[in-house]
C-alpha cells in the first residue's frame, strides 16, 4: 500500500510536469499544442545524445536538454502557430499544424536514433536504494519527484508573483485588452511557449531516466495521459494540472495493482470521458463564456 | 498496362481505402465538428467484418460490409448524445479518448486474440467492390451539396448558434453526420481487413486517425472531392519519392513521416482550402499578374 502510493506520486509528478506546460499554452492561446509530446520525446533524445556521445554528466545534460526544449518551443510557435494567428477557426488549424510539427519531429528522431528503443548507458544515474518499512525508494525516484515539484513551484511563482507572469495571465484572460494596455502579446506568447516546452523537455528527460526506454513514439501515450490530466484539472489551470497529474498517477498505479496492468490506460480515458461529459470545466477550470 | 496494374495493385487498393477513411473524417468536418473517433469506428467495423467472415463464411460479402458499416453507426449514437454537446477542441479530445478506449478494449478482449488480433481472413475485397463502395460514398456526399441538408450543414459549420436560431436542428444534423462518418469508417475497416488478411488493435491507434485527418485536410475539406484527392496524393507520393529518399540515405519510414508533416504544414499555412483550391489560386494569381 505504502509502496503503491509512493509509485503513484512518482509517476504522477512526471505527468503533472508534462501537463503543466500543456495547459499553460492552452490557457494563453486556446490552442491544443499536439507537438508538446514531440518536444518531450526530442529532449529525452537530446539528453541521451549528450550523455552518450559527449560523455556529459546527466546533471549537465538535463539543464541543457531543458534549454533546448525551450528553444524548440520558440521555433515551433514561429513556424506553426504565429502565421495562423488571427485567421478564422485558428484553434482547429492550430491543432492540425501542431500535429504536422509533431510528425516532423518524430521523423527526425526516427531518422537519427532509429525506430527501436534506445536506453541511457548504464551508470548514467547512481543506483542507490532505501527501504523505509516494506517499501523501496530509489535516489532516482526522489530526484525525479523533487525536480518536478521544484520546477512546478518555480512556474507557479513566476506566474503569480512576477511582472512576466502577470502579463502571461493578462494575455490568457484577453489578448486584445492586454495589447491595449501595452503588453507585447507576441513576446508573451513566445515566452509561454519557451516555458511550456522547457517543462515538456524536463518531463521527457526524467521520463527517459525513470523508464529507460525511449523510442520516437514514446510521447504518444504520455500525450494522451496528459490530455486526461489537463481535462481533469480544468483546461488552462496550472494548479489543476498539478493536482490532476498526481491523481491520475495514483489511480493508474492502483489500477495496475488491483485490476490488472492491461486496464491501466483505459482508466485515464474513462476519467477523461466522464469529466468531459459531466463537468467539462474540470476541477479548477473557469466556466467558459461563449464567444460569438 | 497490365504489368503496371499488377505491380501497383495493393497501392491502388490503399488509395481507395484511404479515400474512404478521409471521407469519413470529412463527413463530420462538413458540419464543423472535428471528431477523432474514426479509428475506433474503423476498428469496430473491421472486427465485425472479420468475425462474421471467420465464423460464418456462408454469409455473403455484401451483408458483411453492411453489418460492418451499421454497427459503428449504432455505436456512434450513444457516443454522440453526450459528446456532441462539446465544442471544438473538447470534442476532439473526447473522441480521441473514445478511440483509445475502443483500441484498448480490443487489446484486452480474449475472444479476438487480444493484442495479436485476428489473422487468416480470406481476401474477399475485390477491386471492383472497393471502388464501387468509394463511388457510392462519393455520390452520397456529393448529393448532399446544394441540397437542403447540405445548406443546413454549411450553416452549422459557419455558426452553430446562428443556425439553431434559424430553426435548424443542429444536434440532429451533427448526430447524423457522426453516424455517417462512423459507417464509412467501419466500411473502410472491413474492406481493409478483407484485403490485408489481418486485423490487430495496433492498426487502429491515434496515428491512424491522424493519417485520415491529414489526408482530408491536405486535399481540402470544403468539397467532398478534396479528401479523395488528398488520400490519393499522400498515398502515392511517398512511393514515388521513396527511391529518391533512399538515394540520399533516408530510411523509408521516417522519410514518409517527414514528408507527411511538411506537406501538412505547408498546406495549412499557405493553402488552407487544400490541394483542390490550387487551380483557382493559380488562375487568380495569373489574372493579377496580367492586370
């Protein structure tokens, strides 16, 4: 029981980290960025390449991969989202163009790293374990949960307490009003993409370390989990995504333990479906007003 | 000519199957709804057809195809009742969830051999049957254009609330198109299953519905002929370019993916109405130059 709660919190921290960036972009742009999972995957591979070819320590590779993720995010926004802004029905075409970018990213990863499963070399992360009570905890798990929580705390602080955060929230609320008040909306959107993709990158590297099996389509299953998380948390709500991430992680682990591992993925989709039908704004979402 | 046909027989068949799938996505898009449940509907159709053929081989193929189209359409009703109230991205997400639940359901269903799926399905899809189905679906969707129903769908696509205030039963029309899309996807699933000999849950994942959507959008979703053009273009192009890719040392799988992505992006950015709007575009730009 204790072990399951620990495992759930540990998986949940990665889901939450992934979903926080996902929901941030949705909050700002009202667009579902389906390339988020591809950035997640690319950063895991970038960290792998840095560790494997340049023999960097994972502690150097992780921040570099996160930075790379952020830069990819800026490029993604320029290429796939900015040209569409202001067009009619731009949230559906934005969804499709992000899908196109995801396909391109997956193709690049498959060309460079091959379609098969890649792994971090042994000893990338020190294998230390503790046994409090009957449970087993590894140093890796603690670091992953710790880094995730730290990054999410930094994001929350950034959004709530800084001038940048205020302008991001203003653009999310109403881009036109924000522009009138002198906020550089394009810049704010760029920064949001940087933050969102950097977090996706962090989640990707941590996911890669945790499960140590990466393939160009590794992001797909996490993407669908991430959708369940942001729907449960309420689209656009960062605290909602954090709580929902942990909740989905826990539910998943308990399903595996008590129902069977093959039902793991069905649970998150069942959650997604029920929330959308019964309470589409999720746990913490705002009630959307209709735009004519 | 005959050699050519024999060499490219399966490619030509896939043009037909992919056209049907792209048309199934077009059906819901034509009233402005992005539904991504069609891989799930396709799976239901494929399994229905395969099980019928394997367990009751005496049933005529026409009946098998009808059942494969009918069952997904029936399933679409209880799905559509709650889900069609959602708008835009939320509908897309809910239907992605449905598609995955269907796929995972088949993975966990022992009767259909779980993740392995059904094998050894007799090849009953003859080219003429396939193209007859394509022609029927194209005719049906083409007839909608300019009809009372067609105008209603267009009105819903442009502004749902306005359409409703004008007395159009938006929910009924959206439901009808969801069921029609499901039936077309199921039909395509059964045709594919009886062509490739196998059905397995891996073939009906999220990637599959993305392919359908890409083909529909690249062709153009303003007119029923667009998805057929898109499916034909994107099915044949990688085959033509494969040799080129191999010459510069690119693996065929990633190269095809890359091409799909780049073409989709280019179309969305520069040709939002798809390939079918290309002739009109060229004509108007030539006129501008002449003037």
